[in-house]
């Protein structure tokens, strides 16, 4: 008897009363938004991607629109440092120059002057020659990485323009460098 009642309830519930339930069925797909969610997420994702893409060109535009003074004040080109009385490129100096080459390849219109600097020890003449060797070593390495030699100038300042005016090894270490100045863009 209970089985008969259960079958009657199921038949009545599933019988002709389903079409009114079909009307509430369209709202659940809208609120469930399985079909609708497939359509809206596709547009927001492309919208989100262009929002992410424009900041990169804006950043490039900021660099491109910066004055040479601003570019050099916040230079993307890092100095390469040298050991005492040496113009040999250390592994760290090669790593820095490789990073600089990546930047220079991104901005092929830039020309750069590579300044060779020394610490205060030694004669002015000796340090001018050592600074020149340091600048040339940096230039040669950049050329080996595919940067056109026409874009790179060298100059030596010897010990004339120290980065750190101190008179200890910490200052000397900072002053033995090849410094990069963007001269045209």
C-alpha cells in the first residue's frame, strides 16, 4: 500500500506539473549561470589581459619619453666593477654587462658612453690608462653580446670623478668601475 502511495506521488509530481517547474528551470540556469557564466568569463578575461598589457607599453613610453637626465638619474644600465689594478671582467661584471646588453637591445636607438673610473691610488696618468682599459673591456664584452660598436663610446676619467669620496677599501671598491651614460635615444 505504501508503495502504491509512493508511486502515485511520484507520478503526480513528475507528470504534467513539470512544465511549471520548467519555468523556474530557466532562472536556475541564469542564477547558476553555467551557460551564461561561460559567455561572461570569456569577455572579462580578454578585458583583463588588455588591462595588463597597457601598463607595459605605458612603462616603455615613460622610458622613451624621459629626458636623458632622468634616464641617467634612474638608469636601467648598471655599473660593472673591477678588482684593484685590473681591467679584467669578473664573473659578476660579465653578469651585469649581460643584463645591460638586454636593455640596450630593447632600446636600439640609444647610444651610450662607457666611462672608465679608478680609485685614487696611483698616478693620474696611470689611472687614465687603466680607466680606458676598463671602458674598452666593457665595450668589447657588449659587442661580443651583439651590441653594435657604433652605439658605444668610451672615455676614461681615471680617478677624477670618484663615486665615493672616501679613502678606504669600501670607497675604492665603488670607484673601480665602468659607468654607463645614455647620450642619445
